[in-house]
C-alpha cells in the first residue's frame, strides 16, 4: 500500500522525489520540516534542474540531495498499480561521502537494478533527448510500440532530437548515454527502415504493448504536463543563445493547446503532426 499524505514521511532519512517538475519546489518545502535533518533526498524525475531546485529548498540544512535518473516508462493503472513498460536501470549521482553508496545498497536490497555515475547531469541531458518522444507519443495517442513502429513518426522524432542536439552542442553541454542507447545516435537509428530499426532497437530497449508516455497519461487525466521542462528546456536554452528551435517550440505549443482543450490526446496521425509543426520529410 501507499499513502498520499506527506505526514507519512515524518522522520524519514531517505526520500525519493518523483513529483512532476512543476511541483518540485513545493515538494521540497513540504518535506523540509518532516524528514530528519541529515536525510538523503534523491530526485528521480524528468528534466535536468530538479536536483538544483531541491538543493535550494534544503539549503541551510544537513540534508544531501542527489540527482537520479529513471530510464524506464511507468504507467499508473489506478488502484495503487504501476506498470513498468520499458527496460533499463536506475542511476544515482556519485557523492563525495557515502550517501550514493547507501542509496545503491537500499535499491539493490529491494531488487531494483541501479548504478552510480560521476557525470549524472550529462546523463540527464541524454535522457531529456530521448524524452522528446514523450509529447509525440502523447499527441499521437497510441502505444509507444505502435508509434515507434511507424517510420513517419520516427522521422519526426529524429528531426526534433537532432535540433536539440545542435542546441546542446552550441551551448557546450555534455551528453551521456542512459543505458544502451547513445542519444546522439538516436536520429540515425530512428531513420532506419522498419526491418533494420526493429532489429537495432530490440538490442537496446524492450517496450511492451501497454507502454505509453507519462505525458499521454497527463493529457488523459487532465493534468498539466512537463512539456516546459522537456521540449521547453530546449527552446529556452536556444533562446538564451540567440538560436531557434522551431520544431521543439511547435511540439510544445501543440501540447499546451491540448492541455487547454482538456480533451486528452488529439490523436494526430504522422501526416497531420508533421504538417502541424512544419516538418517536411
């Protein structure tokens, strides 16, 4: 079982934060008076800035905040049931003290595969590149396997990732892999013919028939999405350097429009999606 009452964390000395990025600061402020003064707080969230937000929330305390990364897709099926739809292992930032080692021991004792990384921020940027598929899947309104099985959707995703990589390179931000998939190779792999794509992809990640993006779930449940912390992060980074990221900006606009409409996924087929964002094959 689980509780949605923060008071259940009273006296906790290890907390995994998995709220949506827009709620991170509020979560930190809620946790601060509840958990032990020297607790370990791990951000297991999408985006690249949540750890920094939590560190601000716990400034002046002995709490240690570690960045973390969840590679797999998780779908909330209701009644306390969560479905893991893709493969991968958790990653935790290495710490100068024993905090990260303690977290790894606890995760492994719970039969959760986990590793530590010295360059976790670069891993988070690499994951963000792969997460650029979240809004595409949400706009398509189909299972991940169905979406990625259509080369027309994959070509759109490849162009969106390629645009983001160009922005990160200009900003001199390092990118590291999260698992077997090398993010900078993703555009090339996504553009492969179906028969070759399926063979290559199968060696990198497993996707079951039920898997969908968390952003699709947000639209379906009428919740605010994390689009501003995914594609919006690329758009903001580009703007700060006098660049443009039109594809990522257009995808973000479509998600904002779907949020405002409140009707769930618009169910865009690849032809309509390409036209809506100005993508030409």
